[in-house]
C-alpha cells in the first residue's frame, strides 16, 4: 500500500513538474539576452515594395499566435497591386544570435554559419542580400511548382506576372517537387543574391549599396533636427532609427502602418497608425503622413463617421471580425489632420478630408446629444480590455472636437454645434471621471433606487490606476501644469512605476498569460506609457526627468528599436510584440517636443539687453532732471 501511494505521489510530482515547466518555460529556458535583437522586421523600397524579414532570433512559445522559430527568411514579398507574391527566401543560419536595423536602412543578421546584410534601395524593385559565410551558407528560394524558370550561369528568370530576375554568384541547384520548386544557391565565399521584380537589368551590389545609402541619407536629412543639446548622441541615433522603422512599417502604396512586424500585430490599427503619421509630420516627413490621412479619410467604415478598429496592412480592407469598434480613432483623426494643417497650411488638404471629417463630427455630435450623460458610447478603448465609458476615448475625442471647430473656423464654416458638443463632453468628463485625486480610467452605468425611483448613474468599472490618463493631458485636455493634472499623474507614478518605467494599469497580465507568456511576472512596464510620462515632464519643464525616461527606453531596446513592453524583473524587451511602431512614434514625438535648451541663454541675453536699455533710459532721465534743476 505504501509503495502504491509513493508511486502515485511520484507520478503527481512528475506531472506537476511538467505542467510547471511548461508554464515557466519563457522565464527559465528562454535566453533573455536574445530578446535585445528583433525577431521580425519590415523593409521596403518606400514606393511599391515591402517584405517581412524573419531574422532567426528565437522567441519563447513560438507556436502561439502564428509565431515561428526558423531560419532567417524573407516572406510576404508585397508588390503594389499584385499584393503578396508567392515567393520565400531562406538562409540556413538558424539560430541567429544578432540582428539589427541600421541607420542606412539595412538589416544585419548573424548566425552560426555567417552574416547576412539585406537592403532594398528606395524606388528600386530589388532586394539585395549580401552573404558573408564562415561556414557554407545556403539560400533557398521557394517558387510555385507551376511557374517556369530559366537558369543561366549567374541568373535565373521566373516567367510569371510579374517576372522575377534572380542574380547570384554562388553555386546553384534546382530542386523540383509536386508542391514547389526550390532554387538553392550555396556560398562558401562572400557573395550576393539579388531578387528583382519586373526589372531585368543587373545592378552591381556596390551600385545598389551606394544608391541606397544616398537615398536614405537624403530622407533622414529632411528630418527635423533634435533641438535639445542635452540629448546624447545615442538618443539622437535612436530618433533617426525610429523614423526609419516607422517608414519601413508603412505600406508604400496605401499609406497604412503595421502596428508591428510581429505576426500577431501585422495589421493597421488606426490608433497606432495615427500616432505614426503624427510622428512623421512632426519630424518633417509630410508626404508620408499625407498618404495615411488620405487613405483613412477614404477607407471603409462601419457606418458614417465610425471606423473599424483595424485593417489589413496589405490591402486596406477592414478586419470585420475583430472586436468592438474603438472610438478614439475618431478623435485621433481630427487631432492629426488639424496638426497636419497647422504645419503645412494646406487648405486643399482640408478640402480633401472634409467629407470624412463631416461624417465623424455628425456621428460625435449626435451621440453626445442623445446620451443621457452627454458622453460618447462605451468602447474597448486603448487597451482593448474593458467595455465601458473610457477616459482615454472621451478625452481624446473631446480634444478632436475642439481641433475640428478650429478647422471649420479656418474654412469659414459655422462651428457652433461642434463647440456645444465639445463643451458638453468636457463638462461630463470632469463631472463623472474626476474623483478629486485622479481620473477614473473607465466608468459603467449602475442603477440605484431611491424613493421608488430608478436612477442611472456611473460608477468605476474597476479600481485600477491607469497610465492612459496621462497622454490626453499631454495633448491638452487640461493644462498639464494644473493641480488636477499634477495630482492625476503623480497618482499614476505612485501606483504604476515598475523597474523605472510605467506599467499600463495595476494587475496587468497581458504578457504574463498563455496568450503570449514572454514575461516573468505581471505588470510589465510599457514603452509608450513611460513615454507618456516623459512627454508630460517636458510640458511642465522637468527636462532632466524627461531625458532620464528617454534613456530608460533606450536601455531596454533592441539595438535602438523599441519593444511594446519590458520584463518587470529582468528588464529585457519582451520579444513577441517587438519592435512596436507606436513605441517608435511616441519616442519621435517626445524627442521633437523637447524644448531647445538654448532658449534659456537667449532669454538671458534678451533680459540683459532690456535691463541695459532701461538703465540707459533711467540714466538719461536722471541726467535731464539734473540739468533742469540747474
């Protein structure tokens, strides 16, 4: 009997160990040092071509949600109206142990068999791969079996529409199967592989490298310069790198932005994309931002004035099966196009987006008017986790209404109805969300009975603190220097600071669940929320505090690329959702809004000049009075 019970106990212990090891796999087995290098990146020629690069850096729980740990590969080769072409290119260097996006907009990948450099010169339909083996590197190009292919000594032509021209200087072999053809090119010495779409001309690697460098440098040169000289060279470098990431994450044809190259985020979330467009226009890349605002103004809506939450990154079609509509996209559209106009003074742009703007305003005004609390409808808001009246959505849309009233004013259109709606919404937000110390992040209706009368009121949907209340303050919902703003922000800091950054809300287990599980515990600090606070510090004059948080973000990056979140114990970037386009956008926005530290010197000079002039005037007056007395 004793043996039997011991046997049962042993089986139970083994079972528990297996279960526990599966649960804790991310934190005990996964090499966290690898998460400082991106597993997924997008690259393109910024005109009509984009492709996804799987670097070969492994991630934990790779089988979940479309992840894969595999050899370095190029997938989702997108070519304008043709969509995604049915090709894939792989290299046998798994596992990779280094990857980076460089300031010349190339991708470097290093693995057990050598190094790969990938680039796509702006405006050219070529993907160039430079190969530096320390052991034999084999590139495998997967081609549909029904496509015909002609191979010569250093060139292969795939006869289809569009035609594909492959140039190489390695040893080739063609493998045929029922499902596909594989063109294998082996390299024992340094070499190249050029994948060209609809262009039969061979360009030497040195030409493509030089051309790419010139084009990227010209684009970066047009960027707004960092005004504050307290910023380190490393932070400036990350500013330009973030701009490149945002641009690479933009669909070159439609203008949409991928939330991340990571497979689960390879969609155009309107919220994230709005911040990407704002970051680009604030940094001087007007045409890139213009392309997105025009796309959004013409995109398919659920009904007039109400967008879907996310859209297909490659064709712009709405994801009709994803969640409840999130209404913050309305306010962000209004904020974004108003800022675009403030930068460009382009009246024809306002005219082009006006039909869409009219629809959003009609929707907002009608909803605020019919709602008993004079609020916009409940939605899932920024974190997509809580159906309620959310402070984030209500305040973002209130700012959008105010900006829209100014757009109407510029166009000479009566804006009285917009002003009334904005005023009503603002009063309701302050009435229901402000509790004297901080803003409730979300409210839900509650029914109470008094004297046989049913009364509907609003109560907090949960007691959590939430850092999403900070950014609307940054954007001007209330004065950032006000006592209300100061109190709210400091409450969030007190309750949400983790490892020096700011988590989203208390008891946040998004990365600490079987959905992703790449964090060692709940409450991961997020880059965007930490940057919300950095931005706030700028606005109240705490420049050293702002720069300190910018340095925090850089320290926890993937070679300068910003993740969604950071492990709350180990500090490594969480790789399943990295790099995140919104993180890069918030970094660019925050850097661009840092005040110039030369302003203090200028103010001092002006003060001294005024003082000297006053002294001269006083001296002259006194001298004149003295003469008169004589």
